[in-house]
């Protein structure tokens, strides 16, 4: 900036002869710091501080304090009183198609003992909401031959997991199908296999693919429809249940397999053939309860049962 020098004349009077002497005193200006220089320095320091902060945040990101983990809680389990209440209302229902109370209680005990756990049910019916309610937090899956029935149940129970499957069998062909499966017990109808690629005539292989990978703890065979020659019968469901139990890779070693309407000839013979008498742990007359253990790799080359099957279709 431009600096100007000023001089101030100071008159001084000397002598008495009226002669005037004028002296000039030089005045030095006061040094001043420009305001703009302060502003520039302030802005420079602010920018430097900002850049340092930005660099620090990029190289050392700030970690926000995390909420301490909450203690693990026990999985949901249905209270005994609630389970008893559900079974009571089931038993006092006036529906003619309901399962007898002793049968329902036997299945309920198995589900409650492992809940929450994977449960697979062949067939939709009056007990469908009951099986699902007894397994809170678990996965309960239903498969049925009737696509319309599946849609009907899903409309009434929005959170129900149900799938339609196709049965190519007929109850009139049961004897032939069982005989062929016995002949192929070390081949296409072996007890340990991937059912998705099975060529056995009794294998159900059109369920959703992921269901074959689940380690089912309870399997209930209460479908499809049987009792007449044109019905699909339960041969395929019983065979598939036996293979799923022996082929499972996770979960407990044994799988509870229930066959309802066990007093029927087809159901009894197929259960004895593919679930085996040595695995039978209980029966109410109309309901058979098996515990089938997984076979692992050693089961690839053996049959279903340790001894000869005594049941035959007449």
C-alpha cells in the first residue's frame, strides 16, 4: 500500500528585529497493519483446519458406539397350558373329519418336544392350524394334492406355508408299485438318495427344491386321499418320508414319522416296508409312530429294513 510523508510547518519567532525563522519539523507516520491481511490469514487457517479434519476422518473413520449385545433369549416355546388348551378345543370339536384325540395328542407331544423345529405334513385338514400353532418359531410345511385346497387354506391362514404336489400313483396300483420298489431297494428306490433326481415310481420329486435339504424332525403322513382305487393313496408319501428321514444331513439323528389311518391295508403294508417294524415305537390303532434314524453314507447299499418285511398287499 502507498505511504505518504507529511510535513507540518511550525512557525518560530526569534529576536526582536521582527525577523521570522520558520523551522520545519519532520513527522513520521504511525505504522498500520491492513485489515485485509488479517482476513486472509484467518481464511487460510480455517481452510487448513478443514483439510486436516477431512483427512483425519477419511483415514480414521469415526466409529459410532454400538449397542451392547442383548443376552440370547430362549427360542419361543409354547406353554404346556396353551398346548393343553388347543388339544382340548380340538377334542371337543364336533367336526366329523377331525383326528381322534389320542392320535392328535401323540403327534402334538412329538412336535412340542422339538419345537421350534422343522415339521413336514402330507395333507391339509382340520388339524392344520393345530400343528402350526404347536410349533411357534419353527417351520411347519404342508403339501397337498389339491391346489385349490392349498389356495383355500392360504386365504384363511395368510402365514401358512403350503404347496401343491402331483401324485402319479393310484391306489389300485399299490401292489405293483410296492413290489417294484422292493426290487429296486438297492437301485432307483434305495433308502438314501436325492429324491429330486429319483427315478423310483414312489418318489415325490416335485416339491420345492429346498424342502429336500431340510432336516425334518417330524413328518406326518395324513394325506393324500385314499380308500378307493382311483385315489392316489399314501404309498408315495410313506416312501418319501422314509427316504427323507434316512437321507437328512442336519438336526437330530432320528425323525418322528407318523402314519395316520394305519388301519388301512395300503398304509400298514407300506409303513412296514419303508419305515420298518424295528422303528415302530407306538400305535393307537389308527396312528403308527416310527422313529427313523438317518443312515448316512453307509445306507447307500442296503435296504430299508434289517429283516424281511412281513406285510403283503392282498
